[in-house]
C-alpha cells in the first residue's frame, strides 16, 4: 500500500527545490491546483500516469516518489 503522506512530502520537497509554486506544478502536470495540493498533503491518491510524469520531471525513480527507497536517482 502506498504511503500517500510520505509520497506527498517527497513531491513537495522536489517542487520546492526548484522553487516552483504548487500552482505552477499543477499546471505542468495538467491538474487542478486544489487536487495537486491534496496530493502534497497525502490526502489524495495520484494516478500512475501522473506519478510517472512527476518522476520524469524531477528525474527521480518511482521507488523514490513512493517511499520504497531513499535513492533519488533512476537506475538505468
């Protein structure tokens, strides 16, 4: 089962490292800002397609986003 709270924290951390607003991130991935805010707070699950998109934007692994590992880098 996904830990949506930890996943949201990681997504927010990556977003703030780029100094992006939640509104900008929501626009980039094509979702409503309130929906995106709930993702960051761990109150809403995210579709797999959007999770892939976020991982690609930040060049991190899905395992990192879903808190299965602390390694950010994508293993090729």
